[in-house]
């Protein structure tokens, strides 16, 4: 993700050699609160982001809500930032998501999610994450299942206990207008509408306002979307458009995204869009989804996508997916998001003079964040630090007059808070982006260009379509450098004040 006027300023500071930018985001704050305080804050943040609309919620069993749970807990994936997101006991392999939408007549959607998962424990019950909506039926392996709800948890009791290691299929049907969720910075997340356009922006914890899911990046899965809409509008989603079949004034769009994807990277957009199919570039099929009145202008704006793919591929290794393109929302949202294979940009960012930098940032996320996804949200710098540093690497490769070292030294004269464990309220502050990029530049200075780019390419190759952690990156860097890189990286992530860049 990148926000206009926040991370974007960082991008511009990098783009213009020596540019001094003293703006410090007001939301930036130093972490360091005791763990118990952080966890309490996380739980409070999650509550604020998940209990907005009245639901058919049952009271929470006290034994379930009274304690925080570990990785084996059915109600959460073990992430202290969002203790109840994700679910223990199973691993989702595939979401088949059928959506019926009827804009502009109604904001309600009807969803039938078919979830194929593998049990990692013997399951007499299991949980899904879903807030709001009215659930009409749940079936497991063809048999009716009972369910109860508390908060954003749906506790499902299948008719038969699911064996350890078994693949099982859950079909959950629900409908309603998705609840309004906001993140820690009061940005609306999840399924939302602007005018008559519906779209999804879920980072970090918004996907469960429209998708019954295991809503945590540690549980990635393939997705198929079947979206039925009035034929006057177009429906887009991640991956490849397999078919668009019209019957009786309605069109069903089937989009298939076979590569594993975190729930926060799922995108659905419904509105007056034109799908612009570009020629295949190398092995990558480029297609964009633009607001119809802007389609021709935006086709020019995104004309360098193939060139960007070439440059980033030369730096990081093969592009990790089959498709790529931009989705532009004709509104002023104030951010762009790296939704997998179809990155979202608002109109203001797409048409800004620094659009190329935003485009490079979101494209770089396809390697860093989307293919290699931070396993826990505290490691968000792995997503944003790499994507931010990629902006400077793009300049280094495409502008002979750009001195990346001078630019990073200029950036390093500013003050950034530690980012090793920023807390759920500070995951998208400038420090995470810019100090993350500086940590990578410091590593590059320390190990040299050859080893640095070997580390980067090995990181994305070994962890492709999977997850990673700070500890795992340090272990890899130390292995390839032939010495312990841990103290250097930890200092750059944790020291307060921030270290100086040294040769
Ligand atoms: Zn980003």
C-alpha cells in the first residue's frame, strides 16, 4: 500500500536528489510499549475494526474471549496484532467465491463461498472470519452444519468430525450490505462503494467484511471469482478473465487466480469499467481495468508497465504471476494498493505527475508482499521497505543522473522511528516505508552489490508464493554473506535513534 501525501512524499524525496522534506506524519509514534499493552491495543483495534454493524451475533462464550490464544487456537492465527484473525486447525487451499450484485438498485450482495481446506488437526468444530452479513446456510462435505457467531468469528460444527489431514469443503451462503469497517487511520477498508462503483480494499484486516475466510496472510489460497452483475456494468477481480457470459440482461464474469494469495490482496470491482487487454509481455499477460470515460487517457498513463516489468525482473528475478495490470477507481481515495495481479490506484494517484513511482511501488509489491508475504503483520516492513527501495532502484536503472547512495543519505538525515515491531496502529507510517528502505540500503553497503542482489533474488525464489519473516531474511543474508548479518539489520530496524549510514 502507499498513501498519497504520506509514503508518496517519501517517494518524491527519493526521486529528487537531495530534496529535503521535513514533513513527519502525525500518526508516527515510537513503539516500545510492553507486550501486554501492545496486545491489548491490538485487540482493541481489532474490535474497533470488526464490530461496526449489528449482526446476528451470539454472546461470546467467556472461555473463548477471556484469553489470547496461540497458533493452534481455532479462533486466530497467532498474530498479536489481530488475535482473532485467521483460524487454527486448517489450511485453506481454494476459495470459490460466487457473488450476485445488483447495482445501482441495492448495495446488498449475495455470496456463496465454497472453501476447500486441509485439516491440520482433528476438527469437531472450526472457525471462519466474517463480520456483519446474514448467514443463511453452512454445509461441510455436503452435510448441513450448525454455526454460532461471536464478533467476527463464525464457529462451525460439522455433522461429522473432520479427520486430521483430510481435505474438506465448506459452503457458506450469506447476504447483506457489507459492514463499514475502518482501519487504525480511519481509512475505510473492506468492501465499499463510491458512487455506483463497488470495490474492495482490505489491507490489513478488511477482507472478512465480505468474504467468510481465514483472514490472515499466513493462510494463502487460490481464488476463483464468479460475479453476476447487470450487463450495464463490468466486474473485475484478481487473475485471469476466464469468461463473461451474458443471459437475460445479466453477465457472469469468472476470474481465476490460481496462485496462492492472502485475503487482504483479493480485489473485486464492479462498475462502469473497460477492460484494456494489452499484448502479452514476455510471459506476463497485461490487462488493465479502467473507468470507461478515462480508458484512453489511462492506457497512455500505464504504457510503461512492460518496461517496469522488465526492469524489476532484471533486479528481482521472474515476475511471480501470470497476469498483471492496474485497476483505477474514479475517486479520490488517497492511496494505492498492490492487490494481487491487479493493483488498485485511485484517480488522483493514477493521474499525478509522480504516477510512475506509485506504479513501480505497487508492481514491486507483487514480488515483495504478494509472492513473499510477511507471515506476521509486525514484519510489514518486509513488504513496504522492499517496495519503497524498489522506487529508488527503478531510478538507478532508468536515470543515469540519479545517485542512489546520495539520495539514501539525504533520506537518512531525517528521523524515523524503530520499525521492528511497529504495532497495529503504526504499520503504514513513513518510518516503516523509508526506514525499511534505508535498512536495505545499509545491508547493500555492508555486503556489496553482488551479494545484496543475490540475497534479494534468493529471497523471492526460495519463498515464492509463500511467507517470510525478518528472522528468515537475516538467516538468508547471513548465509550468503558468510557472516552474521543479524546485528546490522536489527540495529537498522530497532535502534533509537536510527543509526547513521556508514561505509
Ligand atoms: Zn506499499
